[in-house]
C-alpha cells in the first residue's frame, strides 16, 4: 500500500518539472519582496 502511494507521489513530482521550477521561482520572488519590504521599513525607522 505504501509503495503504491510513494510511486504516485514520485510520478506527480517528476511529471512536470517546470511546475516545480515555477514554484521555486515564485517562492524566491515573493520571499525577496518580503525581505526587501522588511529591510526597507527597518532602514526608514532607523533613519527617522
């Protein structure tokens, strides 16, 4: 039972590698934007 499920998960992951790459790219973009906002607000607060 577990083996069949693992194989399904493996197939889903390797079926569309572009989907994974797109997810990683979006994660980096959103994470970068969040960090830029946090650092920008901190710098503005310090220079106030």
